[in-house]
C-alpha cells in the first residue's frame, strides 16, 4: 500500500478508474441515451425556433415560463459556486486531508459551468447570437445587463477553476502516473511538459493566493449570480 503525504491511500484513489463494472456501463448507456434524446429536442428547437417549446404563455396570468432556462442556469451557477468555494476553503486553510474532496469539487465546478453556459446558449435561441450580439455588447452593457453579467460570472469561475486544475493536477499526475490508465498517456505527456518537483512549492503559493481571491470575490459573484 502506498500512502500520499496527505495520508490518503493512492490505490484507493485510482481504483475506480482501473476497471469498468456492468453497473457502470449500464449507467453510462442510460446517460448517453438521455443525452441523445436531449440533442434531438434541441435540434428541433434550433430548427423551428423557441416557439416549439410552448413556453410563452402559461396560466391565466401569462407569466414568464421562458425563465425556466435562466432558472436552470442559476441552479448550475450555484452548484459551481459551491464547488469552487469548497476547493478554495480547503486550500486556503491548508486542510490537506480534504484535498481529494477539493479536486472533486473543482471537476464538479467545470462540469456545472459547462451546463450553465449551455443554458445561456439555449436561452438566446441561436448559438451564433453569442458572437454577434452578446460578446460585442459586453464591454458597454455588463454593468446593467443581467445576461452580460451571467457571461461574466461563468467566465470568472471558469478561468479561476481551470487555473486551479492547470497548476495543481501536474502534482497528482506525477505521483499517480504508474497507476493511471495508459490510454490517456498523450494527455499526461502534454500536461507534464517541463514539470519539476521544485515547482510544487511555488504552485502552492500561487494557488493559495487564487483561493484568497475567490473567497474575497465570492459574496460579489454570488449576489450577481
């Protein structure tokens, strides 16, 4: 048994990715099937417009049921917010025992931000509108447009979380390389370009300051979200 400096058994960490159970493959098949159904519905909406959703007028008062898309966006931003705050707290307070949890939180944040951005794409109707309308208008309208602020929140979270991963995952790969699936060796080689153990101490300081910035920004971004 090999134990990391955090006291965590390395074999326990990598065991779930060394084999595939029938239950996992069944769950994967169901998940891919649901994604296929979603793609079919989205392509129909993309072809015929948002009118096919029939979300324009529900109930006697009408209301704004189209806001379901933005509501889903806010939900995913909340998940991402929780993930990045958890990771920042673990690194800022030096709780090494919970580093595996912090890594899961970072990966969850990336996945949640991807889903949040997807709902913005769905909400604007056509993906090209982000390029033709949203991005060009961002510098002048971010201070008063909720949609522009949504893009700002997603971008800020994504950059911070991706920076976390880019800086720290090299440490994990270096120590677990012989136990990771060889199928991803090309990816590992790219991530490990120029790696030296001497950078670990520098990276730790950089990550601490990023975590500090996230904790400071958290109330502002949460309010904006």
